[in-house]
C-alpha cells in the first residue's frame, strides 16, 4: 500500500500524530522526516536515541515492513509553542517478508510550533516508558529485539477520542 507523498505539517498540535500517520503510510523515510526539526531526537528503541541524519535509517527500519501504522492520540498538552503528545499506535498486518507482524506502543512525544506556524517533532519516543524494546509479534525485525504475544495498546479511538475498552476488553485501536 503506497499513499501520496504530499504530506504537509499541521498548524494544530492535536493533529500532528495523524499527519505522522499519513507520512508513515507513504513508506518514504524522507516524507516522515519532514515532520521533524533538523536536530530533533528519535528513539527507535528504548535507550537508543538518534538525531539529525541518523533518523532516516531508523525510520527505514520501521518502513521496510511496509505495514501501515494506526495512531490514537490519548492526550495533547500545549504550552505556548510546545506540545506533549501521548499517542497509542500499532503497526499490524502482513509485512513485506510475508509474515504477520504486530508492533505497538504508547509514544511520548514533544513537538514545537515553528516560526512558520507548523508543528514538528523535537522528541519522538515511540515506546514511551518501555524498558525492553517494542512489543511485537511475528518475525523479529530490525525494529525490535523481542518477540512477545499480542498487546493491548490503550483505551483510545482515533476517530472518536478517548474511549473505554469494549466488553471483550479490547480498546478501539485493537479492533
């Protein structure tokens, strides 16, 4: 699945995760990286931050799976030109290698509104407080070192805002 590569930053902090979703789903690391400040920090694995040009190869590791991401923002807190974004996300489906993959997390991100009025990442920490790497199933990839069972990624519905898990215990993003 390939989408348009014309993805533009947003002037609304709460929309930034959805813009990242559109950029990610182009599977083009350069398109994704346009949503970051030049010296922004990206943490592709807990404890392994990268900045500047190092972000592109790190994004390519995720994008090589060729599985779309789904995001569900949980919280957006804005103070002046800074925003804290807490976002549940999942990459789930049949990967380019032919196997099923499920990688999920809760991002803790910081974005800044630039002089042009657009929001860009200053810190993108997709696995938030995770200590051991991403939770995933399927064939291990360069994205993470462990293989574990399916995970519940949180009580949020990207379209409707915060929700509770349904009667099966699944959140909206897991449905």
